[in-house]
């Protein structure tokens, strides 16, 4: 039996208005971060080649949130750094600071692997968007 939402029955595909809007919001955030929109392109260009974090601020097995850039930088193994969108792929909430090589979303409990961004526990099923980075001296730079 379909669960009713305001204004009518839930469609047969199981996606209601809220779910569709949530997915659209996450997609829009991803496009902005990837530089597909005009504003996202400017934001991406403005951080390209710039230090986004210091290696000393990213613990092994943990990470650092860079809230203003909507990024999370992790160090899943000694000297290995990764960067991902900090926007959960389930409903667009911000993830929390990684611990024990797990990136968690406090909103609905989704978990992501700190080495790949892959969703390891739902409700999220899609991975976090990843960003190419490199270490220059003691800084982590977006390539």
C-alpha cells in the first residue's frame, strides 16, 4: 500500500516529493562543487592550486572538515591524503569529521569509507564526490 503524502498518494516508484527534492538538492551541490555551473566554476578555479589544509591538521585514520569549501580531507593511511565533498549523497546534510577511517552523516546515519568515499552504510548508496589533491610541502592542494 502506498503511503500518502500531502496532496495525494506516493508514486509507484516509491519516491515522494521530498525524496525527489532531496536528490535534486544533492545533485545541485555536486554540480556546483564540480564546477559545472557558473558559480561552481568560479569556486573551483579559486581553490585550484591553493592550500586547503595543512598535513599536520589531518590525523591518520581521521580527517578535517573544510566547511566553507564543503570539503572533507582524510588521511586513511600514513602519508595518503584524500578529499571528498562533505555533502552527504542521501539528503544533502553535512558529514562530520572523520574518525577511525569512517566519514559519518549525523542526520540519518550514513557512513562512507575515508579512503574511497564509498557508501558503506545506508541510507546513502552513492559515494561522496572526490577531488584530486596533492601534497606540496606541508600543504594539501587541489589539483
